[in-house]
């Protein structure tokens, strides 16, 4: 198995970055033949701004620019896509959302034209989502934030492209001394990528 682990956090010392590395290590522990690549969008300087060139690509009037093609090739090489990100205002950071906006383009992730039926093109791709939340789980449940995030991200993005979200997890209380347990869980997530076991969703 080869996993592409995409992380969106500017600080290499952050819990988010450490979680991504633990997931990679867990995958390796599960089977030494497994491989992974961590795409650190901040360190690599990915431009998340969906601009005029991207609109032209969306209209199927031009090929994607080189940086987008490179990211699509990374995903094409992977069996599994793992997104690890802090929750900002009940969603993912703009850097990661911009990566999706630009990379999951019309003609590659899906095929939409006004006079034709939508074609979902990422049916082979398995996706695992790991959100890092500062608030407690009760806050997300009381206000419906978790359900809203899953509707927006799991369904609105990945189901639209045909990719299967295998696990969608929120690691809560990240600023309240839960780092050690979250790091242990991240290692379990990595091992589960290989085993195919669905992890129990956090309460």
C-alpha cells in the first residue's frame, strides 16, 4: 500500500504535523512493504488561490498548470489519501481547502459539462480524514458542527468525486492535554489503513 498523507499546518512542531508522522509510522509498522509520502503544503509553498487559470481549467478550455498536475500525479500514485488538519472555524484551513479547490479539478476528479451527466472519476480512491479540534466533542454534538462538517467535506467534496471516505475522525480537546492519546490514536490510524479495519468513531 502507498498512502499520500496531506498536512496543512505551518508549524513543524505542531500536534497536526506530529499526527501525520505517527500515521506514516503506523502504516510502516503494519507492514514494512507499505510506503507513504507526506505532502506538507505549507513547507512546499503550494499556492491555494483558485485564480483565472483555474477557472479556465474548470471550463475544460485548458490543461491544469504544472503544480496542479504534480499534485494529481501524487494522488494517482496513492492507494489511500489521508488529510490531517486543524479545524479552523468548523472547517479545514484555507490552505487545504485551496489545495482541494485547485487539484480536484473538472476533467480529473470529476467530469461535469452542462449537457451531460456528472461522471465521478475517483472511485478507486480511499480517503481518511483526521481533524484536530480544540473544542470538546460535546460542543460539536450540541451545535451540529460535526454533522455539518461531514456534509460539507465527506459528502460535498469526496462523494461528489466518487472517492470513498473510509474513516472520518475528529480528535477533540487537542489544547487540553490530550496530545499523548491523540498521537497513540494516530499510530493506530496508520496501522488500520493497511488492515482495512474501520476504527470506532470517537464519542
